[in-house]
C-alpha cells in the first residue's frame, strides 16, 4: 500500500520518459496496422499489466496492479479508513452461526439494528445452524448482494429479522478496550493515514496501565511510514525499526527517530492475516526485545509497494521494496514465528444466552501480562 505518490526510482526520470515515449511510438505503429481491431488504450494497459506481472514474478508476489486514477483515489480513501460493507465484525460459532462481536458507529449494521452479541442463525434464508466452521465462512464470502437479510437470536430467544444494506462506514485507525486495571487492548486493523498519531494519543491517555496489548490480527498492512512511526513509539531512539531496499544485498536500516513514548510492557497479537508492514511492526518490537508476540505464524509478505504514474489516466502499483527485520532476517513466505504460539480457538460454545466466544490468543496475552512475562 502507500501513503502518497512516489516518483519513478527504478530508472532515472529521463530514461523513464524515453521509455514511455518509446511505448507510445510502438502503440501508434500498431494502431496504423490494426486501425479497427485495436484500441491503443487497451493495449497500453495490457502492456502495463504485463510489466506488473513480470515484476511480481521477480519479487515473488501476485498483487501488483494497474489502477485508473479513480481506483487509486478509492485506495487513498481506504487508507483513511473509508470502507464499504455492513460495518460489523463477527466470530464463527461451529454448528450455531455467527456471533456479532463489534458494530461500527453509524455504519449500515448499526443503522439496521444489529448489536454486539447477536447470534446470526441465517442469512438470506440460508440456515447456518449445523454447519461447520469452514462452511459458515464460505457462505459469508458468497454474500455479494447490496442487501442481506439476517435472522438473529437474542436474549429473549426470539428470532429477529433485520435487513442490512451495504454502504459506507469508517473504520477507526485504533480501537480501544480495557481488560482490567493492569492492561488495555489496542486493536490496529491497518496502518493507514493517522494510525501512529492515534496510537500515540491512546498511549498518552493510559497513565495508570502497566501494559498494552496491540492486536494486529488480520492487519493486512498499509503504509510503511505509518508502521515505522508507530513502532518508534515503543523503541529507543536510534534503534533499527526495519531494513528495506530494492536489492536484498543492499538493505538500508530505518531507525527510530524519537525518544521512547511507551516504556511499559507490550504484547503483540498476530495471525496468518497479519501481513506486510504489519509484520514489519511486529518484527521491530520482537527483535528489539520490546514485546512478546503471541498467536500464529504471520502471512509472510516481506515487501512494500510503490505507485508510479503511468500516463493515460493509469497508475502502476508495484511491490519493489524488500523488507527485513532489524536483525536482517526476512520473513518472506514463511512469516514471523510468535514467541508464544496459540492457535485460534475454533470452539463450540454451549447453547445459552448471548455469549461472546472466548478469544484464547487475547486471553493468553492478558495472562502473560498478569504474570509479568510480557517483556
């Protein structure tokens, strides 16, 4: 992902301009030979997509993209927390359905009446009761309609039918929740614009807390600069945060620029959905001995992306920057290994009143803090 556009750095600007001019010359020749069969804009985009695919093979990733400027603007909005969906999170209860764990303020789910603790037993008249975990997950992924009918069970045991219309909502950069007097949890869903600032503000308000749990599970990355600034809050000035470079043999260290903002205990939660710059953040705290990392092995995406203006209303997003931990170790493909491995629970919750399913990874983090082994 990115925070802002960058200039072409793979080749000098003069050469880049010559390359684009050369491509335009070839396209003009093609158009003369195939005047009715070939649209030059389509050929131009196809050429860029070929470049993106080839560079992806070199870097070992498959998510290089060619965007229109409108699509890039949508991506910028994503980096500011703007989302389209129902605006709710859930956990799967094997054999029972989905339990709503969080509903975002002023989002479609809240407006439709969904509440944390609601047990979703059916969606669009497709029952979830009796299905296994993977079957429920697959069914949720198939829901692409603009409106979904949720049948939910509440404390009164009655079934409530709610129509939820997909729409816009804002995902907070940092979501906070206190577990007890000694620990607080900060959920960081992505490293977007303002994440480091929001995290610094959150930490400044925790004057009586002994430790913080940073939940990076399913954080797919975002802006490297934001991840570096966020890690800077926990590290000694001058400590290496991450190593990066166009060539693995010539990596350059990025160091913490400011004095330590938070010197107390830290636990970082990760899973396979923790990827990219989120892995860089976790590696920074783990390598520098500033946090205990808890959860499962991470996703293994050790690259960052740049965005190149490509002309004709298109931009090229390319993963062209290798990342490595402060010690120089890459987590590419294999992911980061937590200090404490805890698999997600996958438990079957007994039938009863509204129950938020247990979170074994989070509970382990709190237990580590309470026993004083979170450093």
